[in-house]
């Protein structure tokens, strides 16, 4: 292993830069040359490469986003696109690849490995925390802190006006962000695929809250909630009762920005070093993560399976503490 490449793909997440820095510096430490690939898999298909050295990654540890840019690449979904990517890696004499991203990134990585047996290793970089084989993904901690900060502010105004707020958070297919932040902000209800609360169930929970003299209430809604997002839910509740003065906030992409937290920087740094050392030992075709504070390797195939069962405890806690 003399030369490796690194890219970030899918939705960006705070801490991706810390991971890039760790990959570059640990590679240089082990006498390996590093190439940065721009725009995720698109850069691999187009040959958008640039050599990185230890100074190229100076002062990025605390910066949100990704200096390598990110994209969701249509071309890499095709056999021809992946063949072009492989050619570019061969032409540039690259021996191994580190991909930092989430579900879609690892689905692409798995296909690529199966087709070309090219040594590839993944780092979990997504705010969604929905990858099996790691307790936390890089960016989840910062994103949930962003949400908590915003909801605490919403709570101030909600309480001043005795209002009910519906706050929508990210998480297309699951409620990791919603459940953690719902617990952390004292939400009256958390609407996610895992909690399975119906609109009628929600109306009942709200009525109970009113009976117990709640002055303001926050409902956290995961964008992937089966009975609808914040706007739809608010409308459904209004159709059933006029008891509440309702407002809606969709937090959107502010969740993904900002300086990464200490936890995300440390996680990204640990995983970045491990990724390079895994390429050196040949432990490839999988993701490196941290489980019970130990570094673990998980095949891509397993990493992309949903681990929603792990949310059972959060569902229960959120319900108990919302009374
Ligand atoms: O996968 C990360 C994520 O932020 C999801 O939570 C969200 O559904 C999606 O990306 C948004 O994607 P985009 O930035 O492409 O709109």
C-alpha cells in the first residue's frame, strides 16, 4: 500500500473534515501518499483528484462540512460509471480507498468491491446514526446538539405564549435524531417510525398534557414519520381540535452545519487512523466503527442494515418522561 485515496459522499456531516485529516496524517505517518477525491463518487468517475499532504489538512479539525465536497452520484449507480472510477484509480496507481459517508455510500462501496476487489474501507459519516456496527456515526452528536440548542430556544417562546410547537428534524428512514433530541428537550411526543404514534394517539397524549397543566408543548417529528411531517401532523391535529395555539418549525439543514463537537472530533480521529491501518493489514470491504468504546469492523453488507431495534429503550424513556 503506497498510495491511497479518500472521499466524502452523501449528505455531509460535522466531523468529516476531522476524519479526512486523520486519514491523511496517519497515511503520511505510515509513508503512504494520499489523494483527495472531490465531489464523492462523482470525482472518482471524473478523475477529480488532488494530492493531499499534512499541511493541506491543517486547521480543518474544527470546521463543519467537508473540504473534499460531497455529492450523491448517479453515475456511480451504473456499471459503466463504476468501471470509469476503477480505471481512474488504476491510472493514478492508487492501491486503496477510504470512503466517508452513510448508507448510500456503503451500498456503492459494496458493489465496487464485489466488481473489482479493490481494497476499500468505510467510515460512518452521517448525522442519521443509522449504520449497524457503530454506536455513533460521525456527525450525530453535533447534529443532535444543534437540534437541542434550537428547540431550547423554541421552548422559551412556546412557553411565553402557551403554545404547542411541531418541530421537524432530519432522519428520512428512522428516528435516531428525533428520539435523542425528544428525550433531551422534554418533548411531549416523538413522532417516528419506531414510536408508531398515530394522529389520534397524539391528540390523546396532548389532551393528557393539558389535563396535567402543561403550559407549552413540543412535538418532535422525524421527517420520515409514517403519518406525516410537521405540517401535515399539525394540520391533522387542528382538524380534530381547536384547543391549541399551534406553530411549526422545520429545522432542515442547519442540523448538519457548524463546528463538530469534541465527541465527533475524537470519533472521527480514531476511525480515520483505524481506516488507514485496516488498509495496511488488508481488513477491507467493510466499515470501521466504535462499539462499547472498542474499534470494530463490520462488513458493508451488515453496516447498511437498519439497527432500529436499538431504539426500543429510547421509545420507552421518551414516553415515560413526557407525562
Ligand atoms: O442522510 C443525511 C440527511 O441529512 C438526512 O437526514 C436527510 O433526509 C437527507 O440527508 C437530506 O438530504 P439532502 O441534503 O440531499 O437534501
